[in-house]
């Protein structure tokens, strides 16, 4: 479970003022990492109009 303290720390480290945006970024990053670890992203494509702000380059 994600705690408010974790979100506030992420927001502070990332320089974000909006706690809701910080929370969405943490959840999105966790979800994408989980999908990647399970190999789902190898078979997944995002349709035009899908917006994912955080990116990772390997």
C-alpha cells in the first residue's frame, strides 16, 4: 500500500507541488515496472492518444 509519506517524499524529490500528480506518477511507474517484469510490455502496444509521461530507456 502506498502511504502519503511516500508520495510526499517522491513529490519533494521530483520537485512536484501537486500531490495528486505525484501519486499518479508513482502508481504509473509501479504499474509499468510490474508489466515489464512479467513480460507483458513485450506484447503490448499503446494506441495513438495514449499518454504516458514518464519514460525509461534501456
